[in-house]
C-alpha cells in the first residue's frame, strides 16, 4: 500500500463507491492501485439491503420526497425504479469484496420532520460484517453529514472515527507495543488467570461433557443474537468446575474453527471469591479481563488513548490495590471501546460465582453487561455467568439463556460418575476390598443427594486417615458419614453468616416451618407462614406483612440452604442441614458458634413455635364469618343427605338442626362477623 485511501460516503454516494470498487476489482489490470490502496470507508446513511426490489422502491420514494421538488421527483422515480434489482446486486457483490476494508457505518437515529419513519433505518444501514463498526448518530438522514461547528457532538463523533481510520492505516506496518502500553499491561496483572484456572478442581473423567451437547448451551454458542448464558445452581452442585470445563473446551473449539490469522478470538475469565481481596470487586474483574484481552491481542491497543493509560498508571502508582472512580471508569471504557470497535475478533468472557462479588460491584457488573450487549450490534461478544440464583432473582435486565444445573438430570449422573471414580480407584488397586465397592458407592450416592460438595466432603471423611481397611472399619466409616462433618458444618455456617441482617429472623422462621411441616410447603405457603406475627387480627393484616419480594430475595434470605423444587415445593438443599439446625455440634470455632446460635432451634421447640403461629392465624376475625358459612353449607348438605335417605319424606321438615348449635360459638361468630364487616 503506497498511500492509504479512505472514502467518506453519504446516502446513495455509498452505492456509487461500492460500484467503483467492484469495477476496480474486476478490472485489476487498469485499476489495481484503487483496490490495493483503499484502506477504509465511512458510510453515512447508506442503504445495504441487497436485492429487495420493494425496499428500493420505498427508499427512492422517501429520498425523492426529501431531496427533490415536484416534477423532478417524478422523473427521478421513473429513472431509479428499473434500477432496483441492479442496485441490490451491487450491494451483494460489494460484501464479497469488502473483507479487507476497515468500515465505519454511521446510522441515523432521528426522523426528518414530516416523514413517518427513518429514511435509512439501522437494519438497512448496517452490513453486519466482522470488519465493520456500527456507530449511531443523533441526527436525521439529511443533517447527519452537516455540522454547525467543530465543537458539535456530531462532528466530534465523526472526527473520532476518521482519526481511528487514519491511525489504523498508519499503524498497519508499525509495532503496537510502546513503553506506556507495556507498563499498562503489567500494572493490570495482579493475579495470573491461568494459575487460578488450574487451581479449580478438574472435572472427573466423564463428567461435564453433557453440557457441550445440551440444547441450551448450543443455542447460546451458535446463535449470534444469544449473547448471555446464565448457569445457576445451589451450593456444591459443581458450577465452578463446569466453568473450568467450558473455558478449556471453548478454547479448543475456537482454535479449530478460526478461519485464518486475520480472524481471531479472545477467551477471558474471572473467578470471583469474596475471601480473596483481589477477586471480589468490579475493579478486580475489569483489571483481569482487560489484561487478558490485551495480552492475547496487543493490536487492540490501537483503540485506546495513551493519555488514558498514562492517567491510570499515575493513579495506580499511588495505590495499586484500591481504585478510585476515575480508574474504574478508564478500565470500563477501555473494555467497552475494544469490544465495540475491534474488527475480526470475537470475545468470549466467562465470569464465575457472581454471588461472591460485593453487592455494589455486582450491580456495576450487570450495568456494564447491559451496555456491552446493547452496543454489540454485529454480535462479537459472548458472556457466561454462573450464580446460585436465576437471573430473575438478580433483576438482571438482559435476555439470556438460562441453564439450571440443580434441575438437570445430567448433573446427578455426573455426581454418580464422580463417586464411581473415587471408589473404583482404591478398590482396583486393592487398597479397599473390591467386594465392598457396590455397598460404598450406593451409600455415597444416597448421602450426596446429587451434590458434588457433599460427595467430596463425604469421601474425604471416609477415606482419609485409615492405615488398614477391614469390613468393620468400612462399616464404621459409612455409619459416621450419616453425621454432619466438621467441614460441612463450617461451610453451612459461612452461608448462614452471609444472610443479610434484616433477613435473619425471617430465615429462622422459614427453617422452623420447613423442619416442622408434615408435608412440603409451597413457596407461597412459606411466604405467608413466615409473615404471621403477633398483633395480627385479620387476613388483611397478614397480607400487609408480605412487604418483601419473597421470590426474588428467596435464595439470599435463606442463605441458599433452602431450594425450590420444580413442583414449587420448598426443601432443604441437603438433609444434613436439618441436623445442623436442631443439634448442638461440638468443637465449633467461636465465630461459627455465634452464627449457629442465631438460627438453631431444638426439636422439642419446633411444634410449639408452629402452634403459636397457628393460634394467631386461627384467631383471625375472618374465621368467624367462615365458620358461619361452613355451618350453613353443612346444614344444607345434611338436609339433602337425609332427603335422599328418606326418599322425600315430609318428616324432614320437622327436624330442627339449630338446636345442635353451640350457643356460645354462635354468639362469638356473630360478633366476629360484625367486626369483619
């Protein structure tokens, strides 16, 4: 390229350029320098609709209304209408020859006064090419290329895009690394992401493979408009291990599918952890993801302003681990700019355990994701989030594919494979007599209840510290597994500790109801049960106490220790939680002991607590009217039954059933009904 050329085209001028480039490509012996030296194009309101003849007819009519008067308009329409098919072919031929160009597409957002719609809408203006950057402009079709001054926002937007085209053209043969950029990347690398990935438990043989053929996953991966995959599951179901599997398999899948060195991808990930001060905030996440992006594709530096990098470095030198708002904004804008403007690069971002982020950071992350998704017009970004709850519970605003692990039969099968592998290895090696393999596996499957964490903790307590295995040792160890382990107790206490302070009383009431109910309660029944309280005298009083959004806050309010089954019934996530809440575990740490004291309840007190609530409920004055209605209905039913028995005998009219009423109850009911009315 001797001298790069950049074309700026408005409206149908873009079609003229497209035809010129097609001719230059077809007649390379004469115009080779044009096709060779054309580096980029900025289309402003140019239609790219293909061979849709009806579309071109409507477009020409609209443009004639905008740009031409009376008789000239009529003549223009007569001249253009027969060319519709030809213009459509030009658009299609250009797409085939435009892969090497750097393209900015400006599309209008405002209607011209007097017209019912946009002259060229977004769908018509965007080519949907991987090397294209769509840019919305707050102007109508006629004014999008007219500027009142150099300070106008429209002019600055167009100028920024033009500068980027020029910089890209000049940097094409120049290195992307400078001392400032190298220092910036180094400052971002506080944690090594690959080291963190290796620290995550590797999937057991045969596990997790189901996800790559799962319809929900393939729909997210293969359909461009499906940008977010949300993986949810109760604690211990294996979300983090599945995320490692997805990251590693997706890398290999992308490597096989990448067409050429010109095309590319970035796989970035972040494992949130509230116990690690470098992995629990939005700033930590931004820093890690941006480091991975720039380390894998350093040419993406071209989209960043060196002055921003210098400002960040200056602030980081003062305090590397704690960020101010300006530093967070620089990182956020840098990621957004790269994702929006990069060409021929697709981005796959995996964020595990968003529940480990601080509340403020989680809200910031979701806002940032919303911004990224809205700007990703040509579908270059794919995101995977894992959480303990479904998107609805987080008020997540974006459409996403939801994969619930705890309701997946494949997850239960994976737990069985995990147990089989753990038990089979020592049995095959002769450490444990093989005759006991089936008994051990069946006990573990029963106790795990489809939960990886429970299976893993149980295996650790069963297998560790045994110098010699015998039938008696095996029997004793299996019996001890039915008692809650020290590790499980500590884990449950950590979940209880995270329950918000204003939800802890509700949580204890909920645990008490689930422990004491003779049948599983539904979500709605539990919501009403925990709302019953002293001072309520009617159903209306109870309803007024249902002020919190129960289903949205359910998982967090109950520490993820309760789960909602597909039939909407509520159960503990594992049977050992009952033992934790009703027994008095020994050898607890002081902090765990204090935490458990807030929620523990003796089995002998459960029925008494529920009885108190039932007495309050049954004393509602609403029941006075209900008892009268029930009595009246019952009386009529008895009369009908007697009539059938006596076959219509006249003796029935002489029977006075009112004398069997309890006079005191009648009086009480009457008064109750009066109060209700």
